[in-house]
C-alpha cells in the first residue's frame, strides 16, 4: 500500500475514533443530565426526619374512616420533611365505577385548583423575577382593553383574589356564544363581565382571576401556560408525571373523576367545566395533573428556597414573597397564589406553624406547607368519583393535625442551605 494511502486511512480511522469518542461523551453527558434532572425525592423513615411513625398512623385511620363512610373512594398521602419523602402511602381504590381498581402511590390526579399555585402563580413569579412583570402593574398593560371600574385591576389583585371578578362563569351559555373550546372568546367575556366590587375592597375566590393571569403569562412569554410551566418548572425539576391534557404513560396512571350525563367517566380530562369546555384543558384555574412523588419534589424545592440539587426555579426572596400576605391586603389572608388565613384554609388543621400556607382543589386534592417546621402534607383524593358527592373538608384538617402531632423534632426551613431565623 502506498505511504500516502496509509496516512489517509490512518487519518480517517483517527477521525472516526474521535467522532465515536465525542458521541460517547455526549451520550454520557445526556445520561448524567437526565439522572440529575429526574431524581426523585430520597426516602426516609419518619424517625430519621423527626417524626413518630406510630403517631402518623392516626392519619391512616382518619383516611380509612373517610373511605368507609364513602366520602372518598381512596387517597394517597405524602409527607415531605427535610427534603425527604418521609411517608408515602395509598389507601382504598382509585376507581370504583364501572370496575374497581386499587389505589397506588403512583396514581396521577386531576389537581383542580391546585393548578393555581403550582403552575400559574409560579409561572407569574418567574416572569416577575426576570423583570418582565410587576405585581403592581395594571392587567390592561398585558391584555389591551381589559375593562375596569373606577380602579384598575392589578396583577396583585388577580393573585390574591381581590380583583372583584365574579367567582365563576356560565360555561353552557359561553359555549353556545363562542363555541368550544375558545379561550379567546372566553377572555373577551372576562374582559367585559360585570365586576362584583372594586379591586382591593374584599376577597372573593375566583377562577376568573387565574384564567386572566394565564393570559397575562402567555402574552408576556409568547408561550402557552402548558409549555411555559413545563419548560421552566416541571422539566427543570424532573417532574415526569405532571402535565396538562396528559397523554401516554401519564394517562395510564390517571385516577378517574366524575361520570358525565352521557355516561363517560372523565379520566385524564380535567373535571372543571371552564377549563375543559372553554379552555381545552389548559387553563390557569385548573387542568394540571400530577402525582404525590412529583408534587413532593416541588414542595421540597419551595422549602429549600426555590432550588433542589442545583436546579433552580425561583430565588429564595421570591419564595418568601409567595408565602407572605401583602401588607395592603393583610385582612384577606391570601398570598401570591396560596392561602394562609382565608376561610378556605381549614385544610391546615389546628396545630401547624403560624406561617403555614396551603391550597385545595375541588376534586379532593390539597397541599399544606409549614415553613416553620419544614414539613409538607400532600393529600390527593378523587372525591368526585363517580357521582361528585364526596367530601374531604374535615378529612384534610384531621390529616394535618395527625401529621403535626407526629412531629418529635423541629426543623426550620432552609434557604440556600442557610437556616432562616424566625
């Protein structure tokens, strides 16, 4: 073989080997990235994080009694403390009609109004951190022509339910008027509907607040709420079973909710009529689906100042702002997307710390976060299955009390590895 030919072949082989080496390194990097991104919460026995496992059984008893009374078909309870999953347990069934299917800890639930803090409010605060949004800004700066009375509605009013917008909207009437789905037509209705009071005058819980906030987020970011939340929250933290309009593997884990008049059982389709009928399943007020494991990752991130395993969604000052009632609205008890002391906050129970914040969902979901004791309680049920007759109002408080009663060692919330002094 000619010397030049040998050089040519050697050069080609070297180039080939270098390419393979590069591809191998790239593959390793991708694998490491995926592992780092998709790490579940580490598990711990209750005693390792200062909880009494025997006293936690009182929460089990309360849930089982609720199932026996047919208030709920089943439930998943998760307790997160010190960045670890200290308790994760399934009870009863996730489906009782038309067949019975047992509940398991990987069940994905329609979170209903827990969508508001987990997707919509956090997305709004991410934009605020980036200097693209201001809480004191008027809504009509982002939704041109947005109607107001003598006082303009601000972003702050939407997030604290002090805007004066009606609590809900007549979805059947609006479907006839605009068709289904029609988010643009629905927003036109919200633009011009009669306000119930002047902004800041009182607190009235309203799904229209967070649907309006959704449009603000989408207009500012240029993305749908679904895409923005996925890219900036769920994918960052490796929340692999959290999405709007779930498909594929997520859908197979979904717990059913109500039976419709046509006989269909809603499974993986949002229960809330405004979200389902008018917004096509992607809505600021409802529509997010998730499981206890994923929500555990998110609450642990909030308890650690918005960061976990080097993956950051919010800064510590933003997290603190989200769990603080604004000074000008102290009497109403609502924070930026969460609840502290309004009439809807009974899910906190009676024993947790004074800075505990929470949210509930119509389908039977609730999230309670106590920063004073670094403990979070995630109670997921599909109490609306199958005939929308169940109730969990009392159960939520009973479970919170049982979990609070199990605390035998106190931990303060961490902020970027530094303990926050209360």
